[in-house]
C-alpha cells in the first residue's frame, strides 16, 4: 500500500509537470496546491478504529541546572510548546489508543508509551506505540495510538520537536527552535532566536517572530506565512504553495526569490524583478540602505509575496 507521503509527492510531480508544459494548467495547479495545503489536518485521520481510550495522567518536571535543550519525538499526536513561567521544564502528556470497540481501545492503551528522561544536558521526551507479537488479538496497528504533549520550556533552552503526523504549536519561545513534521501544520508565535521548521505536507505559519541569525522554513506541499524580523541567513522553500512574507519596512537584505510557476509580488523597493514565461523572480537589494542579511526564497509552483508593515 502506498504511503500518504508518497501520494503527496506523486501529486506534486504531476502538478509540476503540467504547470511547466501546459499554460492553462498553471493557474489551476496553483489553486489546487493552495487548497490542499490549507486543508491538511491530521487529528483522527487514519486511526485504527473509531473508539478512543485516553490516559492524561502523565506529568514530569525537570530543573534546568545544566540543561541546554529539550528534544521531543512522537510518531502521532499534537505537540504544544510554550515558554514556562518559572525555571522548570514541565511536561504534561496524554496517551490515546484507538480500536474497533471500547474494550479493545482500552486494552490497546497499555501499548502506547510516553516517557521523559534526562540524558546529559538534554531532556528527552519520547512517545511510541509498541508492536507486540502478531498473535496478540488486540495489538494496535501502526495507527492504533497517539501521544499528545504540552511542554513548558524556560527562556534560553533549545527546543527540538519531531513528529510523523500531527499539529505543532510553538508560543513565546526564546532560544533555538527546530521542528520537523512529516505531515501536519506548524504554527509559531512570538519566537525570539533561531527558527527551523520543516514539513513534508502542511502549512507553516510564523507570526511576531524576531530571528537572531538563522531562519529556515521548508515544506513540500503547503503555504508558508512569515510575519516578523529576519535574521542574517533566511531560507524559505515550498514545492507547491504560496509564500507570504511580512517584514518591517526598515528591512534591508540581499534578496533572491524565484518561482518556476507563479508570480513574485514585492511591495517594498527591490533592485530587479523579471518575468520569463511562467517563471518569475526578484533579485537584488530588498529595502534601502546597507543589507544586514540574505533572504533566499524558492517555490516550484505558487506565488511569492513580500510586503512591509
């Protein structure tokens, strides 16, 4: 059976081929990519059974003395990370199991695991679904369970989040933040520091960000929205989807923005823009003054919009 990711990639290849070879397909493929990107929501999709059993009793706290980072890794489930109000790392978790009956869902709950441990200067939070012997009648399948996490992290602690499917919400974090999601939307608000977000299929939305040095936002299928101050190195990439950048009007960076099938619309002063067939680009100095960094945007199929505030 084909995976959801392989299907998404096949759609991308097909749409890109049509956009590059047949003019009437360009607008339609852009609309389709945008429509699909905005509708990626994975909560409850594909789970093994309609009955649900929940255990929300998981709670851990760690002192931050000697801790430099927090790593979260779960196969399925939603993750929320916020800035802690004190100097402790707090973790609240929910284990969820699914099944064709209420009893089977409850039985499967014991196979859904969630743990948090200190490993040197890192706190590791790991969710998993155990795969027992096939002879176990009530053993969960690959989508038979999920783990959702609410994490509080003090300022200055690096955050690394990894998930195969689910939504990730980041709010008020100060420090280095990295998020990798195979399928799911990522929303980041009021981030101060370096920010990396990568998803194979899903929307990336960043608001009120203050990037210190590095910004990297990439998705294979989904829209990317960024509102905030850029760092010295900024890279944005979307295979199919719209890129919307809103930056302070005082921004001055070296810009290299290219879309193979779409339009580049810049509402700030820029040195040079070009339109050649379906390909559109803007290259040169964005803004006025001395550039303080670089902004590189690559879109295979979709629009690039940059405006000031």
